[in-house]
C-alpha cells in the first residue's frame, strides 16, 4: 500500500478511536457526583479527522492540548460520554437568538454535557433587529444561572441569510449594543462573558477595543495571529468539518490557547468544579 494511502487510513482510524486521557485527577461537579473532564498534564493533545482540512504550515491547532466543540439544534442525539472520551474538554452550546428564540436542543445538550462531566457554556446569537437589552433579558430568562457552567458567550457575526433582518448597523452602534449586552449578562451571572466573532465582523466593527474581554475567534484558513493580528484570544474555532466520535456529521472543533495548567486555572477562576 502506498505511503499516502496509509497516511489517509491512519487519520481516518484516529477519528474513530478515543484519545488516551488520564482522568485520575478529575474534580466532582458542584451539586452532583459527576466528574469534570480535566485531562492530566501528561495527556496527549487530541487530533481529530477533518473532512476539509486547512493546510497549516506553522502554528497548527493540534499543538494545543485542550480541545472543545460547539453544538446547536443541528447536532442531534449526541453521545456525550463518547464525546468526552474522544478528548473533548469543553463545549459551547447555542441557547438563544435575538429576543424570542431558544435553540430546539439547548436543554438536551445542556443536561447531557453536564451529565458527562464536560465543562459547558451557553451562547447567544445576536440579532440586529432587537435591542441589546431585550436580547440580554431573553438570554437571562432562558439560560440557568449554574455556578458550574463556563462563562456566557456572545456570538457576533453578520448573518446575510437571515429572512427577517438585513440590518448592518454602524460600527459605533454595534460596539455600544455589545457593551450593553455584555454588562447585563456579567452582572447577572457574575462571570465575564466571552465574545465569539469572525474575521470580517471583527474588522468591520473594530472589535479590538474590547481588549478587556476574552475572545473566541473563528479562523478556518489560518492561525488567528495571521487573520486577527496581535489581538489576544482564548479560544480558536479552527474547523467546521471535523469528526468527533459521538457527534454525527461535521463538527466544529476549537482549541484553548493555553496548556493544561492554564486551563485548570481558568476553570478555577470561573468556579467550574
């Protein structure tokens, strides 16, 4: 068999097997007997199969040891224990959109990931035809105040396919509304929210001014340093065509910017136990 064929087979097999993680030092989740997924310092960095991988030449995602995913209603019947066993250490779950929509599978994913001991966060997809205050109140109404959860996430991106809202507000308005939402959410949950965004939205609205917030950046065609410049980031979504055991079809895969010790420290600082 040719070396190229062997390499492809090796990648495919690796996508179907669990990463060898040591969970001997996991901590119990507050209020339950479930253990939070905390890989040991000796754990291998997972590398998942990608159906349409970018050809990374320098800073590659698999050099980061802590990997996670994000899900919405499009990921149904997720086997969360298998997801955890595959090497996933965190998950972002779509909760709300605008001021009147709740993701169809939010409650299911929220409960299932907690039962498997995977640290999880709920994210809000911003809608430009409702005020930030309305949207923050809607998020607070529908997302439980769980001290064991990761900080909330505000998802800011253009949505040209929206059937009901084509607005693209002035950058100053966008930033002002973001501040309103973030302030209300932080006041309620007691944790500094994370901002998710894309390259075009980041540049169009000059989000560099939000340096006091952690960022989750989408960049599927290069390392964030190449696409966003020196702006600091905490999470990087590097593919939307990955394969994660326990999730059917294409999966988004993310990495945390630090090592295992830094991951534990961040969880501790947000009281995720």
